């Protein structure tokens, strides 16, 4: 009884205060009513700003979408990536998903967008320009979220209203065409409201909405969404009872390509991109630096700068020191070499590395003796800006790993080395047998270099970097334009713009026509846009996934043996005067046994969502 006396003063205070009539008629501290939000400009801005959280870290997730394509493999196990890559995903096991495209997460953001659009129409604060700007941004965000759903799932329920309590929340999937029309309409509304308005770095602009429209129309014109074409290429799709959810059953496909071309040209005409006016190839070193500059934030911004002066990024996710998001600031930590105490997460596979051309524009081939002897010489300059390979110069290793490597070179092989008079095999510092960290090295013999700040002071284990994620960049619009031109038979125009991209990177002009030009375009897009979340979707919409994503993971085995009469003691270094190096591609099915099944053109709708909404039709191949 004694121990309860301490509560008496509190109880008396409640009794006394409760006598006041309005004691319970107060707003909770730390909460703002919905009605108050739309009476105040800053509060309305805060509400819309929160919707941007649906963008997440962009593509800078710890497990990148590249690892679900033929760009990369995720090093670590237990993340449900193999569920997707080996084709075992199902409605009850959808494998790895991210909030930037997961069904429920996207509809949560869409609901917030619907709330904002509805209430901004009748908002009572005085700043009309701010109302229009916020509505314009919200239309863009809703369009973007629906675009994410459509390119992963096909047609989805189009929800534009704000549901009240106890309403029927079930809704049937809209057709693919209806979804495309709705997204385009939202983009057009966004452009109308945002034209001439300054929104601030990282926020939607009229040009961002135009870029989104161009992407959506390009996808709409692609093979996967032309149902006669898709049926001819996939028995799973041909047997689906509701193909209108996946694409256009009929109609003028040429008109769809023309619409995609026109939308892309609008974006191109609004800017100039970064160094897209060269009349001849840049030097190899300039080509490499151009590509590094783009990946660091875009064009006129120097490496390490946040991209505010960018001529390349149209809409980006910017990372700043006052944020501590688990994503963008740690892309170096997530993916850098384990010999620098990084995690080696998404590592390029050999198939990706091998697709980089030689400097003269010819294809790299392991059957070519010169290529096989020195596979990392005389390659496309973008190779050196994108891939860390055995012998590549990198950051000062002593800043984080002691004096294990005074030469600061990537070591992904095994090499002869002397200890006194005894020769032994030294396992490289960036292998899975590293003396620095022996569990999280690359499985492929390569590391990601693109998007990792080259500043030698930023070694990623204990420092953050501030590189923006490019949701949309000028070069994508150019690629979209080129693809549409090729589909329309306008080869000369397509070559002109494709060569602008190649010249910037230091590569020679291409001269192909017809199918060869189309294949060259697809190759160029793969190289230029590596690790930017495009390949996963491109391989599907082109319907080339059975021959590209079906390939097994390959890695490189590197062995350095002493040349006759040569030896090295102490610390290892890459030295072709001392070592004979051999490079052997090896197929790996132990970590992932990649298998393509046509159901994987679309993701399954989870069983939980289907159980909540009886009107949902499951995607083909998952019943």
C-alpha cells in the first residue's frame, strides 16, 4: 500500500483538471489534424515531401536490381535472390522485393498521393503557386509509383479516390492500356502544373515528368506489351486468359513507336546532356573521365560533387551529410572490395565484363589469343570507369587495411610468392581467401567501380559518400529516341545519336543497319546504363530473357606464376615482367543455378494481396 502513494499527486491533478469542460478536447501533442494540414503551406509541403519516401534509396539498395539480371550476382546468401533467379518464385514466395516496387508499399504511397491531390484542390492557404507546384509534384510521384507497379506486374487496379472507412476496397486490375493512359495523363498534368516553376534539388520538375512519360511510352511499344508478338514468343503468355492485363491486343503499333519517339525528343530538346556534341571520339582517358563524371553526379559537376550543376541527371535521389539513410551513402561499403573491409555485395559477372568491346569497336572474345592473354587491355574506356579487375589501381589500402599492399592494386587471383627461400601460393587480398577478410570477397573476380567515389580519402568502411541516384538522365532519353527510330526504320537518325553517346566515351562510330543496328543499340544501352536498374526490365520487354538471363553465372580464375628465373619476395604486386598470368572463365552453379521460366516476365502478386482482394487476377504461370 505504501508504494502506491507516489501516484496520489498525479491522480489528484487529473481529478482537478478533469473538471474543466475541454480537458479532453485537445489535439494530441506531436500530431496535426488533416484539416490543419491543408490550411497551411509548409504543412502541405511536408505532407508531399513525405510521399517522396516511396522512392527509397533509388537503385542504391544493398541488394541491387542488377543482381536479378545478367549484370551482377549478389555475393551473400539468405536474401531470397535465388528464389527469383532460379525461377522458384510463387504467390506464396515472391522472393526478394523492395519497397520501391512491392505491391502494398506502392499502394500506400499512391493513397498518400491521392490524399494530397484531393486536398490540394480545396486547400485554403493563400499561395496558389505553391498549391499548383505541390499538385504537380504529386501527379509525378503517383505516375512514377504506378509505372513501377506496371513494369513489374502488368496492369494493376487504378485507384484515384481516397477510400473512407468501411468501404469496399476490392478492385479489379485495369488493362495495361488503361494503366499506360493513366500514367501519361498524370505526367501531362504534372508538366502543366510544374512548367516554369522551381521545385528544388531532388524534387520533381516538368522535365522529370516528360522523361517519365517517354520511358512509359517506350515500354508500351515494346515486344512484351504487343500481345500478338508476346504470344508468338511465349507459350505462357499465349495461354493466359486475360492478356489485356499485359499489353495491347491490337491497334497501330507504329503509332505507339511514333508516340515514344516524340516523347523522347521533347526531353532531348529541353537540354543538351553532357558532352553529347562531339564530332569524333574523345581520347581513351577523356572517355573514362567523362563516364566517371556522369556516375558521380552528372557532367559539369566534378567527381564527388552532389550533381547540382549536372547537365545529365534529370531527376535524382540526392544524398547529403544531414541524412543517414541506409542506401546511397553506403554504396561503396555495400559493393567495394573486401580487402578494403567492404562487403562485395553486387559484383559484376563475367558475362557483363566480357560484353565491353575492345577500343577499336570489335567484340572481346576468349577465343582470341591476344584477348585471352591480356583481357583487361585496350577495352572500352567505360570498362575502366565501371569495373575493378585484377591489377587495377584503386585507393590507398593502408588507410583501412594496414600495410598489406603498398601498391594499392586490386588482387582477385592467386600468385607465386617467396617467403625466404620457400615459394608458396599467395591468395589475393580481395579474394574469398583474403588475409584481411576471408568470407565476403567477390565470387566473380570483379568488383563494382561505377558509382563509387574515387576520392582516395573515402574508403567506404567508415565514411559515407554522396553520389546521386539517377532515376532519369538525359542519355536514357537519347536511348529511348534511338530505339524508337530503329523500330520505325530511321537508321541514319538512330546512328547519329548513338554515336554521340559512343564519342563521349571514346568509342568509334558504328555503321550497322537493320537488325544489326538494333542489336548494337541494345549492346550500347547495356554498357552505358549498367547498374542503373534498366537491364532487368530491358531483357524482359525485348523478350530476350530466355537467352540472356538464362545464362549461368561465370567468374574468372586468375593465376600468376613466376616467369623462368624470376621471383618476388615481400608484398605482392601486379607485374607482367615477373609473372605469367593466366585467365580462365569458369561457370558456377553452386551459388546460383540461374534458370529462366516465362512466368518471370512478370512478378507474382502475393497470396496475401489476392486474399485481400478477390477481384485480382493472378499473373500467368503462377496459378
